[in-house]
C-alpha cells in the first residue's frame, strides 16, 4: 500500500488544518475523524472512499469544498491518473 502524505499546517484549540497529497493509487489507510471537518480539493480528481458499507468514487473539483461529520471510519484512495491533493480543516469547537 502506498500511503498519502499529510502535513499538519495548523493545530490549535479550535482547528486542525492538514494538507494531504496522494500519488495515483495512494491511500490514507483506515481512520476515523474525531471532529467534524471540511475538505477543500486543491485540484480536480477522483477519490475512492471505502467504509463499512462498501465503497464509492467521488469526482472532486478544485476549490469546491465539502463537509463531513465526525465518527465515520473510512479509507481514502486516489482514483485519479495523476497526483491529487486537498486541505482538510477539522473543527474542534
């Protein structure tokens, strides 16, 4: 398994901001978010989301953000033919 790279840019009492980059086929590994979060794609691409109910592929567009609630266990895989990157903002408060 090729892992994505994640760099924490901000971690304070209110938010955690992380930039994640994926080579084609790279994945986060199974994880669960402790906080609600917003994802901001930095480029167009596709992500395969695996969870206990199965998997789906999402087409993402640069700058078009989405929100997710805390608690879902999942693995995120770059289903694009090139690199994919996003910024994730976890909301602590």
